């Protein structure tokens, strides 16, 4: 995944299609983000650089309740790429097997 504004926009569109609101705020987030699941709001530290924003959103998406049926074809493709990356990371974690 490339670290460009276009990539960030695609990832944000996945969340938008899934009815999540992405906000960039100042705060003391230990992990750089906060998820308000009941309100479907994802809050990221506004001081994260572009690469940090992309990596954080990619880490967050597998934790969210996203229905792939609700996504546009482009967002569905991005979502599938993110979930595949997550699945591969899970398979390659040390201590498994």
C-alpha cells in the first residue's frame, strides 16, 4: 500500500461507506486513535503524519463492524486489500502453530 493522500482518501471512503465518521483531533491517545463504536466515530490524533494516518486506519478497520455489502465497488476493493493484509499479518505472527 502506497503512502499517498489518494490512499488515505480511499481508506477514509471505506469508513464513510460503512457510516463511520473519521475525525482528526488533538488529544492524548495512547495508540494514536480512539474508537467510539456506539456512535460510529473514529478519532485520530491530528498530529499523525500521512503514513501514520494510513497505518492507523489500516489497523483500525479490522476491529470495526463493516458490512462489505454496504461498500461501493472501489471501497470494497480497498476493504478486501486491508482485510487480506490483516489476515496475512495474523498468520505470520510468532507463537502461532
